[in-house]
């Protein structure tokens, strides 16, 4: 079926696992999408294996140089440390009133030099997606995605106007406190990921092993201290309990930082514990546990 008339055309910058997942579901709804790739131009045939469905889809790929069309709607799903460079590579193609959604871990969304009337949103997800091979994408866990406005112009657009453009197969929630949600995810990742690297363990062992659990509790206290100084709210007061719930729910997971290291990839650690340590420093707070874990992960990572 051809794309519905007047349906939005989404460009996806960072078509790895999450970006391709969104592109698959958009295509299922017959929305036009274009993937902006660092390396390739041309079509790509893929298959999505999801909890409730399985279907073939294709991606139209273009490099930033080959882009001709003005971008009106942009989803950014690079890793956090890739976000600014990726954004800068396509800036000139963005319309003055483009809608930009940044879905990734960390806070890089706050560094993007958007123009005054561009609408900037951030999103955070507990969906799980990975490529089984070059052509097969797996939507491993149906999660929840929270999305909300970052700048004043985005706040002016009614939530429905944006939500009806997004894939209906995903569990999406519009929220006005998206910064708070990003911080929650950041705190959870700061607690789980580097410690998982230190002990080379799955998430569940962080709470089932008494010695590691004590380290996790201490780490959570340090993160809560920073959150308290930033007045992020009572959710962070019982951070260990929140982290333990996530570790339990994902007990069989190898966290994404450990996976990146195992695959020889650059990790997002600078955007996680690195970001937290920088904020703490600016508040004159000491975060020795986060700092030590940051250094440990960097020492185990390929060049950042
Ligand atoms: N996968 C998951 O289950 C989850 C992921 N997340 C978060 O979502 C974000 C995306 O994760 P994920 O999809 O797994 O990551 P991937 O590494 O699979 O995807 C990132 C993509 O960005 C591309 N990219 C990087 N720089 C550029 C650039 N300058 N121009 C164009 N493309 C670029 C990469 O392309 P190249 O091939 O060229 O490197 C890659 O395809 C991360 O922040 C992650 O933490 C959150 C929850 C779950
Ligand atoms: C929640 C958690 C820790 C699940 O593994 C994650 O987001 C990650 O691995 O980055």
C-alpha cells in the first residue's frame, strides 16, 4: 500500500537496533521513512521478529551528503556520544520548524544547537531490540517509551499532534516531566552498567551476590546525593529499591555497556557515570565510587 497522503515523512538518524525498530513499525503503518546512514545509500531489506508479529520491511538509506529533501520530522537514535556529530552532519537539511525527537540514553539532547522554532523532544525507552544478523532485527522485549518536550516551542504543540505521527505498535506515553524520566534512566544505568562491567556479570547477580549488592547500595547512595542536590524529587531517595527492581526484571541481561565492551565498541559510559561525575563536580560534590567505575570502564574500553 502506498504511504497515506499527507502522512509525515520521518528521517531516522542512527538506524541501529532502536532506530530500525521504529522504522519497521512506521512502515507497517505505511508512513514514509528515510534512514540517514554514515556509510550507505540505497535500499535495505530486513525482517522484524517481534513478540506478537513477524514481517519484512525495507529501509531507504541515504548518507548525509546524498540528502536532498528538507527534513521536517527527525528521530535521532544514535548512541549518546554520537549524537552531536550526527546532528551537525544533517543540520543544514533541517527545516526551521522541524520536529526533532531524541531517543537514547543520557542527556546529549540538551547539547543540540537547535534553531529557535524547531521543536525538540526527548524520549527514553525500556524496549529491547537487537540485530540477530545483518538482516534480522529482534524486538526482544516490549517495553514502555516516555516522550516529552525539551524546548518551549515543543511545549506549544498539542501532544496529540505529535503522538498520532508515532508508531502505534509501541507503548508510548507523552509526559511533561521528561527530564525527570531521563534522570531516572540515567541513575539506573549509572548504578547497574559499570558495576556489571566490574564483575563481568548479568544484572541479576548485582543483587543476588551479597558483596556486590553492598557495593550497589553504596553506589546508589552516591547517585541519590547528586539527585538530592539537583532537587530531582523523592523517587531518587530510594534509588537502590528502584535499581533492584530493574536488576530483578532484567536479571538475565548483560547490560549494554558490558555488551559494547564485549563487542569492541565504544561505550556510552562518558554520557552516564561521566556525566554524573561532571555534574557532581560542578556542585562541589565528591563521587569517588562513580569516578572509580568510570575509570575502570574506560580502561576496559576501546579508544573513546
Ligand atoms: N537497543 C536497545 O535495546 C536499547 C537501546 N537504548 C538506547 O538507545 C540508543 C540507541 O541504541 P541502539 O539502537 O542499540 O544503538 P546502535 O549502536 O545499534 O545504533 C546506533 C546507530 O547510530 C548510527 N550512527 C552513529 N553515528 C552516526 C552518524 N553520524 N550518522 C548516521 N548514523 C550514525 C550507527 O551507525 P554505524 O553503523 O555507522 O555505527 C548505528 O547504526 C542508545 O542510547 C541506547 O543506550 C535504550 C534502551 C534499549
Ligand atoms: C536497564 C538496563 C541496565 C538493562 O540491562 C539497561 O538499560 C542497559 O543495559 O543499558
